């Protein structure tokens, strides 16, 4: 399992630049970060995926991997709702679902601030 996942909004160019830097580090035999990044080009895409119920689900799975049934009890949500939300986060490579157990891809998940949504003082 990865140590840390960073979720952020960044342009395709920034993602490509980071990929090239990572490839350079690998080619040079340098130590690569023990983290991964999930980036979204549009703030709205990130917001659409990480609804309040999915953030609550992610928080619960980060506490302890468990089955959908256990999550249903812990979060007091229906199994069908949870299956849908787990599927969305699995498709985004945030969670895994193997042998009936929901697990996070990384031990910790950090959301970078979204500058486009910050309010001006």
C-alpha cells in the first residue's frame, strides 16, 4: 500500500510535466516519492466525485478496511448506496475492492486546496 495520496486540481500540462520528472528520476536511479497523485483538471470534477457522503466513506475506510456490510452498519447507509459510492471511488483509483473488502489505495489521503474555489478576503 502506498504511504500517501495527494488529491488536487492541476492542468494536463502540469500532470505531464510531473510524469516526465518522475521518469527522469527513475532513469537516474533517484529515490522516487512514496506517494501518488490523483489530479483533476476541473475543480467541479473533483467536487462531483468527493461528495460529502463519499468523503465520509473514505474517512471510514482509512480508519479500517472492511466489507460493504460493515460500512453499511458504521455509516448507517444502505448497501446499494455504498456499493455505488465504493464503485465510483474504485474507478477513480482511490479505493480497492477485493475479496469483499474495501481498502484505501494509500494510508493517508491529502486534499490540496482548490485555489479557484477560495474566496477573496
